């Protein structure tokens, strides 16, 4: 459909979470491991970057720019994707340069990216200056949007939904004998729950459900935005994905469900709920979540299960979107260990 570079390890596994399901006494829980997409610690941006980086190369770019927070997973994966494509990455990060770069920021530098610091208000101007500078240097820059969330990036999650459908479709009877205890039960889940922020992942999943006419619901746990701000963006992006792919499907707007109840003290501030979720997944399932996105989304999921949002006979899939390097950021150490 669109040019694609292949650097993700796909399909990512779908696994059962039996101990977590039992401990919470709710629905059957599954997890889709997009923390294992394989590019420099993986995450959801890797899927998006397969299309974005291919588009950059199609346009003969020799430098990509993008922007994000100090511990941006998107920027770290962009730096790695640029390395794989053999071109320069310029990252415009919002914040003050810390004395000791840790976690994603350390990786950005190992991956050869050039890091430029700015504040929130100066972000657009800093990007523009870098673009002009690159052109003046005789280079051909390509701007990757915030979070990798334009129609191309979001399209990757339409493909992700196809991948899930293929994985959980009716099992091949011949393969049944080899099914181990970790093999997920056949059939799509009733719900998918995941962290949502710039909305590209949610838009792609929503477009996929409409396009493939699937019978399931998805709930984005907002990490930073109010649902009234985010919902129209997700709808607009999902519409663009369907348009650009020439899909005849109509987007069902009621599919776009967002909870903004779990934003706590704000973006990247890890609270008790996130710590509890991170510990619970780690201790019961040996799965690592991150302090900013998946820890928050899992905290939302755990709370919703406790509130009885899901029926006991339902299946709920937590789509792990990555971010685990942020566990090693200095700012979280004390709270993770108390
Ligand atoms: C970027 C990111 C998200 C949010 O994805 P969007 O497509 O921007 O909504 C969720 N989890 C992690 C770990 C991320 O890095």
C-alpha cells in the first residue's frame, strides 16, 4: 500500500496473563507485546517509522527531524530508524539538558542523533531553524511529526490490527497439537486497552476495526490530553487513514473511546498508581512496563477491572506500546524502589 522499510520484528507475540487475570479476578487478560518490536528496545513508534522512514527515503531525504519530550521514546526510535536508513537524525527535545543523560536520552546519543534543546514555546521555531540550517548545509531534511502521528504513521496500526486478527483467527487444526500453555485462545478479544497520547496508534487501530469490520471495542487511556481535545484528532486521523487507503469503510465514531481519568499529576509524573501497576505486571508476569505510558495505561486497566467495567467471561487485551527504557531514567529510581 505505502512504501515500507522493514526493521520491526513482526508479528509481536500475543500472550496470556494468567497470574494477573487471577489476581484481579476479572476478565481473561492477554497482552500484545509491541515492547518487542525489536528496534533499539522497541515500542509502538517502530511500526510507524517503517512507513515514515520509507517515505523520507522516497523523497530522497538525507536527514530526518522530529521532536518530543526529554525522555521521548519516539525520538529514541527515530534515532535508531535513521541509523538503519543510513541518514542523520536531529531531535528537538523540550527541556533542559541534564548533567548526566540517562535512559532514552543516553540512547539518543549512542544512536548518533544530534540533540537540540528548546522550551515548549520555542519548539516550532527551533524545528524551523534546524530545517533551514540543514537546507543551508545542502541537505534534504524530512520532518517526522510529533509522535509519528500523521496518516502514514497511523496506517501502521491499521496493519497492526490486521496482524492481531491473523494471530487470533480460528486456529489451524493441524497446529493445535503444538499449542503450549502460552498460546492465546482463538478469537479476537472483546476489548483492547492501551496508552494513547498523540493519537496515531488509536487512529490506526480504529481505522483497522472499521476497515476489517471487526467486532471489538478499544479504549485509549490518555496519558496527557483531555478526551475532548484528543478525540477529534483521533477521528480526523482515522478518517485520513481510511481515505488514503481508499477504504470504502465508514468510520464509526462511537469506536473512539478515551478515558482521561488517569492522568494523575500530569505528563511523565509517576504516581502511586503507576508504581503499583509496574510492580504488579513485573511480579506476577515478569513483564516490564514504563513509568510514563504503559504504567499509566495499566493502572487505568487495573482500576477499571476493579470497578467491574468488564464481564468475567470477556477477554481484554492490553496492547503494550513500549517505553521501557524510561524505567532507567534517574528521576524515577527512588519512587520505583520504595
Ligand atoms: C508514543 C507512545 C504512546 C502513545 O502513542 P500515540 O500513537 O502517540 O498515541 C504510548 N506508549 C508509548 C510507550 C509511547 O512511546
